[in-house]
């Protein structure tokens, strides 16, 4: 009897535990879903520090590259080696056998060269030239590119483009004076002539170059003179730059000192509102990603071009209903998109609403949609706008509707051009249901908007159209 009781009691317990397990399997996802959904109510824009540009200028051999690279790493910023750009153009000129005294020809070389920088590599027309541009011959020849006004203008524009909307440590000669006069933190790094020459000498010897210290010192003095006397972009210490002397300091000590300066500046920076992803948004995004892996594999490029903080105006081409899903799952920032009013009445209306879409009339943006978009940009949202207004008829880029210029002018967001490819093939306008297919999303470099006050809507629209076409071509290539 006693034995029988024990057996039935154990069985009962086992059944209860099994039940509980089944309940948990069933209830846990529901609970997660509920928490994610209700998180919407309490989700507020975050307050983050404004993006920061740190310029490090100074004479050759002051240890700028090493210090700037180390500092960027410690701060989690991007590093921009502007000297490498001048060197890369010089290498391109040498390869094309350019006449160094022909300023026009050199400017053409600079315009044609495709230079790409990562934090530690330099690419010229797709080839890694990181070591080649450091050769003594290139160092000596670089004065021709550095003295050329057109080359300087082209490379300064490229530097602003590379830094737009990002936290950056940049080093060179003219960063605080010409390229980023409004930088949040400016440092002038220098050292005694002999110390600089000794460093450069050791550096060259380590790379197997046959030089003497006296030669290096002599060349350095000539370069210093040229850097100071250069008509455009000459080396100067601005009154708002902080001078740091690196004599007798180890590279680590220099980086410590610079980090201390930047962090104290950072504390005084204004904060900027940034709308981040709510739990619900993350939940839906992950599910969309998983659901799309097999039917719609998507390649993504240029996510680093989206600033981590502040308002963004993402201007895209529009091919299909799948675009918003492809872009939102590819974007590292939470997006809000404008959507046709008719979508807000169907079975998915609540979902579209919960993800923060903004309704627009069939004839285009209404006053209320414009107001909502303004409000979201003020809250630091990344707004996705399909610049053509409606889906493409043939998969190609149509004429842009100029409505986005008012958003760019009034709320001063970072304007990022982008494009999708492959969504038209998967689900074009005229088909009822999608079919599987490859896709690609490319986020382009932000379009500088500092000069927006001086140019017309048409001119700005022209720049956007050009950049969108570039992104679309890149997306098609990426899709393969
Ligand atoms: O920093 P570096 O030695 O890599 O620079 C190479 C050359 O480019 C040097 O002669 C100065 C020039 N330069 C310039 O004129 N302006 C810059 N912003 C960076 C470098």
C-alpha cells in the first residue's frame, strides 16, 4: 500500500513537472512578446553626446600618426590619416608618369584616383598600398601634390565626406585651420627637430632604407619650411589648439595625455537626442531577419556610414514593398518610414503602427505627416524617405520628388543616400506575391550639408540624385 502511494505520488509530481515545462514552453515566448510590446509605451529617445572631431596637426615626425591611431582606438573613434591621401595621390601620379610640374595633370590624377582608407590600411584603385606610400621617394615627391591647390581642395572635400556624421580622430597639417575649423577638439602635436629626425631615421632604417641621420634632418627642415610657407593649407597652430610637446614621452604617454584632453572636452559637449530600438522593434527585426534568411538573402555594405547618434535623413530608391523590410533589417539604427495611408487599415495595420510608420496620402506628404516627420527628426530619429515618392515601374531610378529638401533644410539631419537592389525582381509592382531572390542594400557616405544655405533645392536635388544613382549601381554590383 505504502509502496503504491509512493509510486502514484512520484507519478503525480512527474506529471506536474512535465506540465510546468509545457506551460513554460508556451508561456515564455508569450511573456517575452508581451514585455517587448509593452516596452513601446516606455521607450524614450536617448540622450547621447554629439559626434566629435578631434584634429591633430603638427610637423612631420612629431608622432602624429601613431598618437592619432592609438587615441582613436582608445576612444572607439574612426581614424583619418590625411597624409596617406596625399601620399596615395602621389603614388598614382608616379604610376601614371605624370609631369610633376603640370598642375592640371596632377589635379586630374587626384580626381581619377579611387582612394579608400580603413583604420590601418590604404587602398589605391582597389590595391593595398599601405607600405608603398611610405617609401622615401614618395615622401619626397608628395610636396608636388601637397602644393597643388586643386588637389588640396579635392582631398579636403574627401576628408569632410569621410568624417561626416562620425566620431573621428584626424591628423595632418591643415585639419584645424582649413578642413575642420569647427572641430570640437584641436591639438597641435610637436617635438624638437632632432627628436623628430631621429624617429623618422629609425623608422626608415627599420624599413631597410639606406639613409643617414643628417640627410633625414636636412630633408625634414626643408619639408618643415614648405609646410609652413605653403600658400594653401600651410601648417599653423590656431589660437584654439592645445599644444602637446612629445619630447621624452613614450608613445603610450602621449596617447594618455591626448586621451585626458579629449575626455575632458567630451564632458563639455552638448548632448543630442537619439531614438534607439525599443525591445518590440528589436523583436520584430530579428524575426524579419530570420524569416528572410533563405527566401531573400541580403548583402549589406556601408553600415558604418550611418552616424550612431542624432537625426538622419536616409534617402533611398524604391522598388518594392520588400524595401522597408530589407532596409530596416540592414540598418544598425532604428528607422521610421513613411507608408501609404491605405496600409494603416489592413490586417497588419497594428503592426505597421507599432513599428512607428507615418501615414502619407496617396498624393504625397500631408501637413500632418510632415509635422510628424519634423517631430521625429527633433527626437533624433533616422527617417527613411523614398526619394522618388513611389515604387519604380521598371526597377530603375526614377525622377526624385524634391520634398526631402525641406526636411534637410529645416532640421539639419545627417543626409545619407542609399539604395536597394533585387527587391524589384523579387516583388515588383505588377505581381501579387513575392518570389525568392537575392537582395543588396548599400548605405552611401553622408552628403555634406554645410553649404545648404548657399545652394538651391534643384542643385541639392541634383547632388542627391547623383549619389543615389551611385549607390544603386553599387547595390546592383553587390547583389551580383
Ligand atoms: O603626415 P605625412 O608625412 O604622411 O604627410 C605626407 C605629406 O602630405 C607631407 O609632405 C605633408 C602633406 N600633408 C598636407 O599637406 N596636408 C595634410 N593634411 C596632410 C599631409
